[in-house]
C-alpha cells in the first residue's frame, strides 16, 4: 500500500514537471534580415535606406581627390578609419593589430603608406549606428530604418553608416563613415560611374535652355513639340570623366560630361547641373512621332465626328421637310373638306378674302394679338389686330375689310 502511494506521487510529480508555461514577452523584438537593394542609377550621396547601403556589399568605391578650388573647412580624411591587420611601425609611430586608427591629414607617413587617393576599395560589410547618444551606439538595420524615417534630411542621415572595405591593391582594411552628404561625396560608386558611361557616352541629347525666359519653349520640348527645337540645343556626349568641377557647387570631384555642339566645338558641364534638363534625342524623336501620330488621329477623329454630325443634321432636316410636307397635305385636305376647294386653297396658302367668316380667317392667319369690338345699331363690328400693321375688320361675323 505504501509502495503504491509512493509510485503514485512520483508519477504525478513527473507528469507535472513536463508541463511548462511561458508568458509571451511583448517587449521582445524580432529582426528579420533586410533585403539588400542596390541601385546603380544613384550615387552614394543619394543613398538613404538601410537596404541601399546593404546592397553595396561586394561592390567597389573609388576615393576621389580633393578639389583644389574648394576652401576646405572639413578635413578630407575625417570620417575615415584604418584597422591594421598586424603590427605596423612608421617612423616613430607604432600601430597595433585590430586597433582602430582615425585618420588625420597630418598623418603623412600613414597616408603615404595607405595610398587612399584615387584608388579602389571593395566593400566587405556594413554597420549602422545611432548618433543621438554621447557615444555611437551600434544598431540593427531595422533601427536605422526607423531613425531615417524620423531624422534624415537632404544633407544628413538620421544615423550613420560604417562601410568596411579592403584596399583593392594593398588589401588593407579601410572604414568609411557616412553620416552626411559631404562624407559621401568623397567617394563614388564604380557601378554608378559605369552606369553613367553606358547610358550617356556617345549619345545625342537635347539640353534645355537655362533661364525663366525659356520656360514655355522648354515645356514644349518636354512635350515633344518639334516646332520649338533647334540645332543649338542638340549635343553629343563624347566623354564621361571624373574631374575637378569648373564651379564650386561641389566640394569634391564630380562626373563631367564633354558635350560636342553642332558647330563641332566642345563644352564641359557637371552632370548634376544638367541631369534634370536633358532629353535623349532618340526619345525626343520617338516622342515627337507619337505626339504627331496622336494629333493626326485626333484630327482625323474630329473630322469624322464633324462629317457624322453634318450628315445627322442633314438627315434631320430632310425628316423635318418630309414631316412639314405631310402636315401641309393633311392641312390642305382638312381645309378643303371643311370649307370646299375654293376657300380651302386660300386658307392653306395663308391668305384671306372679303366675305370669309371669322373661323376661316383664324384658320388662315391664326388667332389675333388683340380684338377691338364695337356694338352699334347695325350690329357688332370687330377689329382684329395682327403684328406688322395687319388688321382684319368684321361686321356681324363676316370679313368686310383688310388692312396691311
């Protein structure tokens, strides 16, 4: 009995111990991996989303030289770091492996060793940060996405991005920090430059004229109206390069297009200054042909509609003539039947004759505008007044006088 009781207790404890209840943690956040979205059609300084930055992995960046015309306020090497793989001694300075080094322009020996300018860097990984703290806080791509939605602007990111790369020649680890447009303009995406070359090199374009005075003409060009196109607006792109810009609009080197004019002279312009004001000539010609075809179809359609409307009007007029003719015949037959052939024909032709009754006159001329009635010893006299100075006079119900 005691043995059975012990076994029963052990069995109950064992069964109970297999049941585990866990309350859900509402605060727990599950991050799903973001899907990388690389867009070769936009440059690094236009990147905004975490997905775009993740799409850079495996791609190449080119470190641009300084613009000698630009008065630098920010160090060219600020926001760039170096991560040595092994011990390194340069002059009196020693660098430990895996110890991050923030580069400065006065680190001449280190900069000469790294050879950053005008070289290529392969992107290995991306790390996101929140800069709202007194220190940089490492965050996930989803957190970065939320910060971007709240705090990003045209000139700065909500957070910041570390782009881990290796030097294509030396294989040294270089980290580029991107927190604003200025940082991003130090670099250019190689796929982006290749995209510009493939899309624009040797192509003929129409460049819209500058200034508000050309607003109407430019809008007509956008609508593919050949009337407002002249040869001075047509150029051929003969070269796509990265050069020091002719103006101070950009702090760093920028894509430059060499444009060949109709008189075979060449002009160089920054791509960013003309990209919103150019149309491919082939697209314009195709658009103009489509516009003219649609206009021709529209005119043809309007002409067909007019012909159909004119035909309908003519048919309606014919129907009214037939209807009027039918009514005339019916009226003639009715008048002849009622008043005989002589007076019937007179009434049908809207005429009156002395001796006709008031009923006959009303059937012929219609009801008068007014009636003036006079009663005397000889009976009743009436004057019927019609428009246009026409009068009929009746004595005792018979027409005795006509005035018109």
